[in-house]
């Protein structure tokens, strides 16, 4: 029986040292609104930040700073004045990952997630000169400084910097010599995304949600293996998840750390992915003892899937949250069955590595085979060569992606289906880089390497062409203002773990 308390204790002992470095502001920029740039706002350099001391500020003044890259850390400012001041200085600060976020007025913010996620503050300074360091960290590339109140004597910001931090350190991996400049920029942005997310534990996003999410952790672990190789931090994440199971033994989708670590969401497809996370961590790190310790907990997740099966092995939503992608209209029936098949196959592979009994391995393979056969019988459309999902016989990218990973589609069928999806506008498409990662994984699984490479160039390269230096939580090609959270994209995370993975595929290409 797994010891939850011991897992939390061991996770606590794996707490990392946060490495810190100082990054000065690079430029002062103007936020220019026009129809052409992404989200119709561009940050246009006005002058180098070295000239900041020459810019005298008064009430109503504004400075927008660009630090040259997206960073996670604490803002530090030095304010100076030639003479004494006759009244305090009051500054309004706004940290932003993207120009649109920097250009927005927080007072107009509307979103289902809450204004508290906006990185804003008001500070009052009674004496100059002074050095101010914010007591909390932000994730930002841009800092907007508005002068709300000021003395009659003008003052200046003589220094602006971010005390950046990450458990992975400052340096990014060396560029890939085999790829062209576009692919190297994509790889670099993915590595920076992971670096910024690696804080006290691997976070989903350092602006939002700042939580340990199982789905993100599995994708982060892939990139970590080919970049920073901080396997200790991923064992820490795995142990937190194992230590926060509910009374049924279900692995949580997310762990919140305060006031004590506890599971905050339970999502069946994430729980099924735990087995894959565990197998890959053991393979990458060589720590098969952890796999043996947590094997039963990983296998237990199949029970929660089986609770939704009928006598014909058809899957019916057992209640609770199913994710697959941020898409309300997506029918998740076929993808969920495929996720369970993939999990059972993964557990069989892990059982073999751990020298479990032949009976155990065969039992897991038999479950996967039975579910695969039942889904193929009920959902395969021979005319299209694709899987359909649910009572409405919905056609979606998710069904073909997961059908490929689960082996419901043969490699030949999978290659044809994946290549054909962009030509089928009625098929429900991906809403996030999370599902797009699994599209790449499906391409790799069926040998569609050219499609994989072209997709990286089009999709992740699209973010680069729109100015990204870290990859975004939500990105739909052609929709500048897409957000899963209402109508205001400022709550989107522009540095998000689940989008960091193209470098994994580039660095593991034969």
C-alpha cells in the first residue's frame, strides 16, 4: 500500500534551490496600436534603457520598459531626484508578458478567473533617492510605470531590473546545429518556457496558475530530459501527486501547495496519464525503484475508467471533469477510451521493466486489446478511415490523435488521417498547444515526421512570428483574442508549460 504521507515527506526533501540573476531593462518602448501586429498592439523601441536617468517624470508620466525576454522574478527600481521632494511619489505598476496585456487598462478587465491574476501594484515613496524591490514575483517581459502623483520637483527612474529566478538556472541549452534559424528559435522559446516554469516545483504557468498540474508535468518532463535534466524536480512533482490522492485512490490532476499540499482537481484523462509520466521518468532517470513503489497507484487509475464501461465495453461519462482539450463542444468518448488503452499498454511496459508477473503483464495487455477492439468496432468509419466519437458520431482531431497513440488506427491509417485533418473544416480542431503536443506525439508514433516538422513550423513558428519568446497557454491560428476564460485574453498565460514541447521532438529526431 502506498504511503501518502511518506511521499509528501520525500517531496518536501526534494525542494530545490532557486538560482537568481539580475536582468536590466533593455529598452523603453511605445505601445503602438494598429491592425497588423498580434492582438493589434506592438512594442516599438523608443530608446535604450541606459537613457532612463535622463527622462524626468511628473504626474501623468508613463514609462514602458522591455526587459528583452520573458522573465520570472522580482522587479527592482531605483528612483532619484536632484533636490528634496515636497510630497510623496505614487506609482502604478503593471507587469505584462505580451504587449496587449501591457496596453490594457486593468479597470476594464473582465474574465471568469478574476482580476487578481493581473500583475499590478500601487506603491508610495516618501523620500528620494530610494531603491524599491517588490516583495513578490511576476512573470513579465514588459513593465508599465504610471506616475499617479508626484512632487513639484521632477524625478527619474535611474535603474530598472528584474531579479530573475528558476530552479533550472539562467542558461538555456546550446542551440541545435542541425536545424535552421526558425527551428532554433522555436527550440529556444520552448526551453525558456520550461526554465521559467521551473520554480519551487514545476509550475503550469508562472503567471497563472502557479500550480502543479499532472498534464503539464508529463510534457515538462519530456523537455527536461533533453535540456536541463533536473530529474529530482520531476520526482518531487510525482511524489506530490502520489501524496495527494483522494479517499478512493485517484491521482489528482493538480496539487495546490498552500496551506498544505492537497489535490484541487480530479480529471480522469489526467489520472490515466500518470502511468506514462511514471514510466518515462523511470526510463529517463534510471529510478526504477520509484516505478515499483508507485505502480499500484498508477494501475488503480484504470478502475476509475472501468466504472464508465457498459457490458459491451462502451464508455459512458461516469461524472466529473474530462479534459482532453479546452473545447466545450468536443465529444470525449473515443479519446477517453484511447487514453485508457494507452495507459494499460504503458502499465504493461512498466510491469515488464519491473519484472512483474507474466499474468499481470498479460492481463493489462488483454484489457487494452479488448477496449481497442470494442472501440474500433463501434467508432471506426471505413469510408473516411477515421474514428468518430459518441452518439453524434463526431469527427475531431482529438479522436484521431488519441486513436493513433492507442493503436486503434494502424500506422498507415493514422498517417492518412492526421494528414487529412487540416483539409476537413467540419472536424473539431485543437484549441490549445496541449492537444497540439499530442498531435506531434501521434505523428512521431506513426512515422509522419515530415508532418510533425511542418506542424512545428506552422503552429509554434506562428507564435514566434507573432513575437513570442515563450510559448502560450492558448493559441488558435487566425484568432488573436482567443481565450478559454470568457472574453478577455489578458488572463491567458503567455508562458505555459504544456506548450514547451517542440524542442523535445527536434532534439530526439533521428
